[in-house]
């Protein structure tokens, strides 16, 4: 029997229309900003500066892309960012899953204290100045490891793995122990493969987080040869003005890897988030 809530019957045509309308509005709000950057980047410089286009470019011009594609500084920043992202993501996956595995085991001494400790950084942070002082004291200022090491663990990743491992039957682990498997063998051969959806989801999230990271690289890097793509784009803002055509073209090129990665792996995101949010 169809239920009725607030005067709208579930499964009715009106309810379906409202759902489609809300979904369409969300799509427009999400996609249009990227589309606007695209059409503005291919508009003539005077129109790109004025930003007077709405749905279509004005004075179609690809000169800004020719300038960007011939800029070796930007390509170096592109390569730097890709290196930082790949290394950081691999280390983050390793540390998060290693932290999550013991936290899902019953009987672990001090487990509640560790979980509480891990939750603190989700609500409080040390701030920019303490971060800079620590990086400088550790010799990580203007060092690529200063961009990588502070973000190789994330509470979100640890808890996604932990909740997924807790949803798995404990009998799998107990049976493996009875068969003489070591904890490392249980982790690497049983638990880790079963968490593949979470791994793929965190890979996408980490790629987006690190690719778009602006504050940390700006804080610890001073050598232009080590700059990330986001800082390189910022450098198009000069003392004499803002080169909007170059900034927009570079921005379009900078979001392409994320869009491509998301399109390839989008089917795993829902499954990974669901797997990381269910406790058995």
C-alpha cells in the first residue's frame, strides 16, 4: 500500500517529478560552475575579463590554451603535483589500513582511547603557524616530503577501513588463526582484498584532496621548481593585473585528471562509502 507523507503520496507522479526536479537542480548547481569556467576560457580575452557570457563563449579564442600548453613551468608543476598525489595516496592507503585493522579487533587494550584520540583532529587542528614551525624544525621546509608526510594519514580513511572490517564476519579471522596463519597473512590475504571498494574510494578522495591542496604546498614550498599546479596557477596573478584567460585555461586543464578519474571509478564510490559506513 502506498503511504502518504505531507500530502504527497509515495510513488505518485508528483513525487517522481519533485525528485527529478531536485536532482536536476543539484546537477546544474554542480556542473554549471565548471562549464562556465570552460566557456570563459575559450572566449576572447576582453570577454573573459568581463565575464559577460552565460551559456556560450563569446569571441571563440584558443590562444590562452596555446600559451598554457607551451608553458614549461606549468607542465613542471603538473608533474610535481602528480608525483605528490601518487606518493601521498599510496602511503595514506598503507597507513590507514594498518591502523584500522587492529582497531576492529575485539579485546584490543586501550582501543576506545585510541579511537577518541583519532577523532580529535577531525574537530581541532594546530593551525598554520604551528604547522610551519614544526615543518621548519624537522627540516621539511622547501622539501617535497613537507607536502607529503603531514597528510599520509587521515581519520576519515582509518574509520572507513575500520567500519568495513568490523562488518566482516570475525569467523574469517578465527578460522585463519586456527589454520596457523599469522596476523600479517590474515591482514594481507583476507582483510585487505575484502576492503577493495574502500581502497578505491579512498584513492579517489585522496587524489582529489591532494590535487586541489593549496595551503600546505604554499606554506612549505618556496622553490618554484617544486610548486604544485594550484600554486602555479596562482602565479598568473601578477603585480600589473590578473591574466584571466591563462588562469581559466590552466584551471580547465587542472581539473581534467579528477574528472577522468571520477568517470572511470565512479561505480566504486557508492559501494566504498557504504562499505565503510556499515558496522556489523
